[in-house]
C-alpha cells in the first residue's frame, strides 16, 4: 500500500490542528496566554509559537508513525 497525497495532507492538517489546540491549552495553563494576542509581550508570543510548533510537529510525527506502522508495506509516493 502506498500513502496517497490525501493521506499526507490529512496527517499534516490533523497534526497542525491538534498541535495548535494543545499548544494553546498548555500555554494558557502555564499562564503564558492570559492576554490577547495584540497586547501580549513579544516573549510570550515567542513561547506560544514555540509551543504550537513543538506540539504540531509531535502530533504530525505520531500520526505519520501510526500510518506507516499499521499500513502493511506503506511507503511514500514517488514524487518524480
């Protein structure tokens, strides 16, 4: 079985969605996201963005691992 473009896009979109939500929740629990985005200090914005990027990349990696682990013989499609 080969991973289709739809599979890859689905993994990316679900990973970004779940990572954004998780990063924002962690940030608000930690007290980083108390303010509105416009009134937030630059340091808090950077911490929030780093949380979102870290959580998104983690979710994308886990979803990709799940796809390739449980799909028999799955491989990435040839781009060229």
